[in-house]
C-alpha cells in the first residue's frame, strides 16, 4: 500500500495547527498559531499571537519554519487568513494588513504584494495563477491574480446567491462548489455552475 501516516510535531498547550496542505512530492505544509500573555512591568497585561508557516518532508522532517510575525513587526494583532501551495512547491500566505507573501521551496521570501489586504481566501488554479476572494455587499466576489506579474483581473461574482456554496480550489475548473445537494465545477464569469455530483 502507498498509504503512509505521519504524526505532526506538537505545537504546545497554547497553540494549534491549521490550514493543512500538501504538494505532489508528499511534502506537508501547515500554519501554527501560538499565544503568549503576561504582565508588563507597569502592571498592564499583554497578549500576542505568533504565527509560523511549517513545511515537512514526506518522512516528517522539518524543511523550514518561518515566523510570519517578522514581516509585520508594527502590527500588534496579526491575522493569517489563508494559504496555498503551488505546483513548484512555493507557498503563498494571505495575511491581514500585510497582503500576500510568497516563499520558495526552502522558506525564503520571494515577494510580497501589499495591495491584497482586502482579500480573505486564496485558491490555486495553475502554476502562475490563483483566485482571490473577499466578501462584497451581496456575497463573495472573486478575482484571478497572476503571481509572476502581480496583476489582478476584474472582480466577478457567482450568478446565484453565493451564501449557499462552500468554495474549494482544484484543477480543471477555476473552483469547486459544494452545498447540501452536491458538488459543482465553476469557471469565473460562467452563467451557471456545472453539477458534477448530486448527493440526492
């Protein structure tokens, strides 16, 4: 069997891991949040949340661990929103008030784009393109973003009420949608999603 289990390293009592992903070579990626709090010398209390991006190889050995707070030292309360792994093994991380950070396969920062702070989620489309989403006045809106040129296409929304859909990244379609009835494939600016599986 090709099935292989891996136990992730402990994140401690004050931390948790989230946003798991993997690449075609079996490497595992995830984010860690750890909190620290205490009393300052003047008697006031402090609270800080520290975020790290971690990559493990297929044997569970740590390849890199990047402290994301170092990219926004002036931000008191950092919030890491979403991440995605490219086919090249590059990691894109979307951070509130920071924008998007791009790291290479060794954890070195390649680039950043501070113009993307309003977006909440990132979905992989192909090796040079992702879809970014945010909440507009009438539901989710989406835009394709070219990683190399840092260009953002015109925003679009679903033809139907988006509140009933959960959105997922994937190949062959720009995104996949799920609700209580089934799974759908959807390309931006299409008139309707394509039903792929009906649960009923």
